[in-house]
C-alpha cells in the first residue's frame, strides 16, 4: 500500500517543480532519465541530448519529450540510428519508423502550441515533403514572376495536397483544424454579414462554444482579417482553420437556405435550424426513422437506429407549432390543417447529397406527432448475394425461385423486417435488357433504372385495384406487387403466375408456412396455391455485434438450456459479444443483418397444401422433405458464427419449435 502513496506524492512534487521550472523541457528530460535509472546506466543529460540538433529539431523534440510521447532514451536511440543511415532523415520521421510514436501522437502533441519554425521546415521535419523539394519550391518562388506564394507552389507542383497543407498550417499557427458536422453549424450566424463578405474574407463562423463564436479560416493569408471578424462576432472569438472543400460546401449550403426563406421571424428561423439539425443528425447516425413526439410539457425527438428507438433530444413545448409548420412547408402539405392525419414527402438537400423523406403527421391529444422515414438512397441497392442469405440457402433461392421463369415468390415478415430491401435486391438481380419488369408499389422507395415503377396514390384515385387491373396488359415478364393486402391482390398474383409471369410480392406474416396458410384463408383454391407459389422467404432483421468492440464469448449453461443445447453442442463455434464502445453508442451492436427461412415448395409440401393439412403438419413436412431451416435456427447459427448474439435472436425471432443441434444446421447452412 505504501508504493502508490509515495509515487503520487513524488508526482505532486514533480508537477509543482515542473510548473515553476524555467525550462520545462529540460525538467521533463531529467525526470524521465531518473525514471529509467534502473535500466540505463548512463544517463544522457539534456545538453548532451540536444547537442548537434538543429533549432527546428530541438523545438519539436522538446515538445515530444514534454508531452511524454517520446523518452530521452528513444531520442538517443533514434539519433544513433540517424548517424548511421546514408540519407539523413528528420528525427521525428525516424522515430515513426522505429515505431516509437505514431503520426497521430505527433499531431496531438503539437496541437495548440504555435511553432516558431517556418511552414516549409515543419513539412520537412514531419516528413510530408523532402528537404530537396522544399528547396526546389523556394527556388521557384525566387525566380517566379507570377508572385505565387510557397503554399501555392507546393500544391501546384503536387508536392503536397491542399488539405494536408491547411492542417499543417493550423498546426504551425497553434489553432485547431475543424470540420464540424453540418448539424452543428448555426446558419443564423451568417446573417451578420452578406455572404460575399465571408467569401472575400476567407472565413466562416462554424459554431458557438459557451457564447464565444468559433470562426474558421480557409487561408492563412487571410488570418490578417481577424480584426474585421472581431468587429462582427465580438472580440473574444475562437480561431481555427478548415479545408477549402468544407468552406465551399458550407457557403453553398447557406446560399441554398437563404434563398428558401426571406423575412421570417426568429421562432421560425429557430425551427428551420432545428429541423435541419434533427434531420442531419439522423442521417449521420444512419437512423431509419425520426419520431417527433409532443407531450404535455415537452417535445421529444427519438431516432430508430438498427431497429431500436433511441433518445435524441427534448425541446421546450413552445417550439411545437413552428417546428410542425416548418416540416409541413417542406413536404408541401396543408399547413393550416391540424385536425386530420396527413402524409407527405420531402426531397431533402444537404451538403453531401439529397435524400428522400416520407413524412406522416398523426393528430394526437398534445398536437401532431411527426414520423419521418429516411428512405434508402439509390446507391444502397443490394444484389441478392448481399442481403445476408447463408450460401446454401442463397443457391436454393436462386435456383428454386428467383431464376425460374414463372411463379409467385412471396417475401414475408412484419413491418421493418427488411422485406422491401429483399424485393428490390431480387429486382436488381434479374433486371436486364431482355426482361420487362413492372411494379405497383405504395410508395416507390428506390428508383431503379430500366424498369417501370408505379407509385399508388389513392388521393387521386390511382388505387391498387385500378393499377393491378392494368398491369397485366402491359406485357410484363415480371410483376412486382408491393404487398398482398386483400383477396383481390392475391388473386391477381395467382392469375398472373398461372399465365406464365413471374410475380414478386410481400406478405405480412410471421413465418413462411404462415404465408401459405394466409393465402388459403383468402379463399384461393388450394390447388391454385400449390401450383403457382414457388417459394416463400420469411425474414427478420437482427442487430449485428459491433466489429470494433466484439469479444469471444461462451454462452452459459443456463443460456444454452433455453435452446435445449449443452456445452458439448457448441464446441468449434465462435460466439461473440460487443463490449460496448463509442462507435456503437455502448450498445455492443452496430448495423443489422437479415435472418431467413426459405421454403421451396416441393411435391410433398404441395400435396400437404392440397390436403389442407394444419400449419404444424406442413411445417414438419417442410423440415423433413424440403430441408427447411427455421428463422430461429438460422438466427442461432448466425449467433454461433459470432455475427449476432443469442439475446438478440431470442428477442427478435419467433419460437415455433425446438431448434435442431448446431452440427445438423451446419449441413443445411454451410459456413458463411
Ligand atoms: Zn462497439
């Protein structure tokens, strides 16, 4: 127990002396040599260590030793190496090559202290350019008539990229390099001067930190404009630098925003800012939905991320009317209507691109609850190989269903189970110039080139029934019906398949057998179902173990008992669990993967349907004859491979019967 006390008191003493020491670098050096007294017989003194170093090296090494990222022993070692290499290298570059420090550690240590060396020297010392290149650029500047400055010459000669250069300039000036998230940039700050002023002065306000405005310069030459900036944003502003790309994006973003709103009140502009902030934060977190919920005393905003609702922020209830109006303006619905449910869409433009948003207003006792669904971007269309089907199941699905010329393919699952993504990935995989694909969707969620898509719109009487009546007359090869929701759409699907079409559609049922049973209950003849439906793919989404913080994990005997397994059953399996990190917001999960149950209708299953067997009987026959692997079994298998967890499987997947042993499942599913 004595040791820690002694150490901490020594530490206290040292810190005190350190603060008063004139030359802190020297002090730290002597402190560190004292530390290594046992291992090192000869203690290099500070003077000895610095002898023969250039001023620039002395400045950098001093900072590195002071911040503790290098020890004097390491510096000594690097210098010995340096004396032996043929082509001399800067000391900090050598220390990186010797794995004493990383580049990030060096940058962190240098951050916040203005450096006295020139920018050119800094670039050389940190290994961004060679000494010879710097000399070349300096010579060019001396002989250049165009009066380009050194920075410009370095960039023009491709000796360094602009972004690195600006980062290095920020480092030299001792100011931070910032590129804050757009949701943090307050567009209202720009109203203090005309937009041209910011462009001319090469600076933008990027946010507020405890009532001080932070500005970012894009060009170190423009730092002389600091005085002008102080007149506008106050004398105690915070200075930083940013990249040209970021600077230009922000200017463009503000320009677009100011076109949309002229002469609006402060609460309105506050609402505009808030809506931007909420949507941008949701995009950044990869949320699928935004819930904006009024209650008696506040407005709560939550995001659905990886299928789970998570708290974002609360706001005072006074903001509710202006916030709701702002969203209504964006999606062009009746702003005065507050007593009826409404729906609309927004094409939301933001600096990195644009996004389709589907908005629903639901009248509640405390005002309108707004749910915004962030529709997947076009670029995120997957191929069927990418949705997460196990290799053997994928092959069966392609051969037994997707690539067959005709028949109904049903994709089933509850809302938010990823059905739509799977349907689109099917379309994407069979879309070619020889095939005519036509859809009736409510609404179209991805736009795919080369196919005909129709968005159902009951408001103008473009109903599902009306659309389906016309769809077969369009001479299609493949018909995609968004969802089977009634007898009529079920009949159309079956009729189209009977006349030789391939029909892709979704159905809202628990599992694959449930899909068949529901069709039977819709008064469709059993023999029609058995002869047209080729396959039913049931699916769910489960959260994936976060790859950044996953660790091997052995399920306990109790956990295994729930599944009917013993510890012997899980040998050779690699269960994983997320410890929780900042990347996964300490949940241990990041992203989701599909869990599938594929039923390909073989002769035995067809007969079972015609004989009107019960769902349990059909299920048993499917497992025995058609090799059906249930949702639960596929989930457990993916947990055994370390992709998800048993907790997640039990939370998300239906338990209809006891799962088979993992060794047996391996035969049906193969590795991943
Ligand atoms: Zn994590």
